[in-house]
């Protein structure tokens, strides 16, 4: 039974890896808001089925994904034959029987891609539960550790379930550190990751903040990620910054001296982004190639800038955050808002199987608040993008078209930082 949880994007796949960073972002927002003593997302401020239960609506939504995560963990005494170490998606893989107790299944998805439009309850494809992976197991360990401390006084029984699951997942990942997902892209997203050192650091940091147990502190502080500069904002294949933020938010756990140092590292990265902004026409912390999901790259960088403002009070960081949100909501070369329902000319036709009104009027349009992946200068990835080849500057390589999956898809790991920033 792996029902529940969030569909990832425009498809019907559910992925622990991408769900992990999305879940972390919402839970981190709750922790940051608690430190600010903000009542945002108090019970009954959002239209959720759980409204009225005296729990933050943000936590109610996050719990829906957490409960799905818990179903994805392999039970005790589980054994599976899996490829170990770096492997390519090809014939001739060598399989080894291992103890997968406590590991977490990588994803559940369709056997083949479905067309658009497609209601999830009408999806004709066979659903496949994919084998566990180390990256999924560590995403799970990190977010269930977050769960354990956040729900400790809200729902002690649920918190205890999360902590037990997090510890089991950590032990399983340590036991099986090289079970990599094969990045198969047939019927569901791959989310393959052959470097999980960042996930080990992140999970150890979250477990230490929650438990204060020396083992997790040792693992977190022994990681090169603990002392290295922040090179980029977080993303699903690069999660080390999440661990740094968790430790920096909790000086009572890591110690004041280390927390200050980590906050300074965040501020250094934020300063670099602000400096980049001064070199671009729209004051954006984005000097590289505009790629798939560019709006989320901007939002995750803005999150670091916002944290730097919280910790330093420097107005340049506040201005940097405002510049990013202005771009997202319409101050851009296309003069459009990339968020449905907001702005004078909002996105309205995302690549999505259910929010498919533009293709079939019997289906609904997107609700307000959905963010498009945004401009993508690689104009070879879908038929709509190909019509723009050679005709668009990077920030204008975009189309509000349901068929444009490389330009106008939506995803939970893109919407989560929008929630955080908004």
C-alpha cells in the first residue's frame, strides 16, 4: 500500500527524492516561522480537509506526504537482489542480494507515459513500485528526523514513529551506501544520483538536531560539506545546503560558534548572488545558462538571500529577494507572471495531465499559485520549444503551452520554494 502523497509534476509519479526536498522546504518554512513567532499558516487559514484540527495547515499538508513516505520504507527482514555501485541503464547488470530492511523505495510510477489529458483515477497504466535506493533512504531519514522534532509536542506518537523510521533509514543507508537508482525515464522520472555524500551530511545534520546524539554529530561534522563553502542553492541532486541551514537554525544543538560560522557561509553565498544581480538587466542572481526549472533555481537562491537577511538585517538581501519575486510575478522580458492566478498576465496552460483545460474543457485549469518551470534556453527538448530554436534570447525561451513540458511543466520542488518565498 503506497497510496497517498503528492504527485510530483505533470505526471502521476511519486518520488521520495524529489518529495524529500519539497517536504524539507515546507517543514523548514514552519521552523523559520516559529523562530519569527509568525502565525502564518495557522489552523484554518488554508482550505485543507484537515482544517479545524488545531494544527498548522502547513503541517497538515506536509503530513500527507510524510505518511506516504512511511509507507515506502521496507519492513524488517527484507532482502532484495539489487545492483550495487555505479551502474548504467543497460543490459548485463550484476545483482547482489542485500538486507534492505529500513531502506526506502525510490519511487512509484506508471509503466509507460500516459497522454494528456488524463485523470489519475482513469490512468490505465500498470503502477510499478521501484526498488530502494540509498538516496531515497537518506531523503527519508532527513525529513522524518525533521518530522520527529516538529511534531514532538503536537503529536508525540507520530513524532516517535518518525524518529524510529529515521533511525532505521539511517542505519540502512550506512549499511548499503552504494545502492544507486538507475535513471530510467520510461513512464516516470529517473531522479538518479550517484553522489550521495551530500545526502549523508544532510541526514546526519537533521538527526543530530533532533536527537543530539554524538553519532550523528560526528557524521555531520566529519563531512567535507560541513566546512566547505556553499557553491549553489539546494536542488534535489544537491542537498548539502539543507544540512547547513538546519544546523545554522539550531545553535542550541550545534553550538553558538559553529552556528555563527554556518550562517556566515550562507551570507557569503547570498552576497555572491546579490553581486551577480547587479550585473544583470533584471537584477537576478542568475549568470549561467537558463535551464529546465529556472524559476525554481531563482527561488532557491532567493531563499538563501532571505535567510542572510534574517541573520544579518542587511537591506541588500531584502532588496535581492524582492527583485527575484518581481521577476517571477511579471517584471521580466516576457511581461508575464509565471504563477497561475497572480499578475496581469499569469501562466494558465501548464504541462499537466489534470490541469488540462486548454486541451479539454471538461478538465480544470490550474488553481492559483502554481509556478511554471520558466525559461529554458535548451530549445530541443519538446516540439513547442523547437519552434523557438534560434528565435529567443535565454530569458524569453518560454511558452504558455500545455504541450511544452520543458518550458511550462510544474513540480512540487518548484512550488515549495515559491511557498517559502511568498
